[in-house]
């Protein structure tokens, strides 16, 4: 009985640590993931933005980000010549922590399985390496500027 209870506690703590954040709203610009707050703080570089309320409403070019759109997803167009923001692929982020590049990355509870995706460096807040589904995984908390 103790083993069953202990196993349940371990699984429930893993599930709780991977819960999706309800406060972060994601945005995509030039196939790089950022946050709405990050772009609101840099209004001078934003040419336009389009908000999509659900995964079903995403245009074809954003379908690969549908897993982020449960609270909506914003597509941002950056003015020509002003896209000098730092970016990093999730595979590179994994390698910085000595983790295989193909391991998924969790950002605010959202599991990014495609590690070829890039994120803007400005959103990187606290990072932690934990065990997730039997693999070492980077858990990233977003530094969301509001």
C-alpha cells in the first residue's frame, strides 16, 4: 500500500510541475516564439499583429504552434530591418544543459517536442533541469515583461 501511495505522489508532483501557465500569452514572429508582453514592451519594432483566439482559427503557417493556442496566439509582423532580437533553438538550449538535443523542452508547462523551434532569448527566465517522462528535461519559466 505504501508503494502505491508513494508512486501516486511522485506522479502527481510530476504532473503538477508540468501544468500550463494561465498568465503567459505566446506570440510568434518570423517563426520564432516570444510572448505578447515581450512585443508590447517593444512596440517600436512591431509593424502589425493578429490575434487568433483558438487553435482551429490558426492560418496554415501557424498550425505547428497550435499546441500553444489554447489561450490564443498572436502573430507579430516586425518592421523591416528591426528584427535584431536574440534567438535560440530549443536544441541549442538543451545542449547548453548537457541534455540530448532531441529531448522536449517545457516552457511554462507547454511541451515543445520539436526542438528545432526557436524562441527569443528575452523570454528566458528561470531554467531548471528535471526528470520528465523518464528523460532529463529543461523546464523554462518565461520572463514575461508586462
